[in-house]
């Protein structure tokens, strides 16, 4: 039997390395991520929610490589929480392809930091740009100022703009579904993972059918307001049209967990 020729797009940097991908920002990290079979949908392309999972994972890998691993956070009683995400979507990513991811902290304010992650195909074309705003919480869940040590390790400018937000929908819902929080939705912190909310949004779009299910947005903004818990029932409501929509994910009591918006 003839040997199998390896794919030409395999990235030798799967282990990751410190880098400076977004000059003049000097803090940064890059690595390759191969899109697994279970991360792709029926169309053979990577699910959009997997982009959030990759962006979250490479952020942790960057932090660990710089000396701030999970043990450090546990000792300090601190932890980062995502408050806002903006996605710009480019070319679809086929199953089995190895994405080149680059990430860096590109700015901060007193109590939050902004991280940029670019995902590119082997050809160099942009698959996605993920901007994430994080806040730092103490052991009691209170927002705290970013320690000076982070400014030394992740040098970046102070921003003038506000943290990412999504406006509240004012019109009646066009469609919606109810879902229960399942064990598979929870991450090692026993929280519903950030990417799961995007999976729920896509389930609502598929349930709505028609152009809701078939129209793919080119940009997304997500604001995380609260966290759904184990055993909760959530309702996903879609407002507007498939071309320009706003969504809210709320609990049975009416508390809003997530607001999101998508545009062509």
C-alpha cells in the first residue's frame, strides 16, 4: 500500500509560540488548530460556535505561556469572565483544515481588557476575527481592577471606547424556542460555556426555518449579562429579520443572560 500523502495545510506550530502578530502590540501568541469531525456541521464546515471555543482556548494558552496559569489564578482568587464578543466572519472553514490563530491583548480600561484573535486559512485568507472583552472577578464574584503585573506581561494601550454592548430589542419576537441546560453545556467551572449560547442561538434559527435557517450572518455581537445554571430552562427569542436580527436568551424568571445581534 502506498503511503498517505500528508495534507499540505498542516501547521507545524500546533504546539504554539509567543509572537507579535498585531504590531505595534508586542504581546501575542499563535498556534494551529485542526478542525475536528465533531466541530463541523452537515455542510462539512466548521460551526461558528467553535470559533469562540478556539479563541477562548488560545487565550488561555497565551496566558499560561506567559506565567499566568490556572494555578496562579486559583492562588490569587481571580478569574476572567467574558462580557462581550464581536465576530467578523470571512471564508468558511472546511472540516480537517488547520486554522492559523493569532491572539494578543490589544487594549484595556481600568476593569476590563480587550483581546483580538484572528483565524486564517492556510492560504492566508481571513476566516474570522474575534474581539473579546473580558472583566476580572475576585473569589466573591466582584469586578476588580486589573493588577499591574498584567500590564507588564501584556503591554497594551489604554482604550477610549466602551466595552462591547448590544442594544435591547424593542419589537415583538419573530420566533423562539425553549431549551434546558444540559450537563454537556457546562465547562470545568460549572458554568454554561460562552460558546454554548451561540449554539442555542443557531438552534433557534434552525427551528424558525426558512431564511432564518439558511441566511448566514457576516458579523455578530454578543453581550453576556448573567450566567445560566445547571437545570435552568432558557428561552431564546429572535427579533427582526434573518438579514438583521437581535436575540435575547432569558431564564424562566425573565432575567436576561445574553443579548446578541447578527447582520449580513
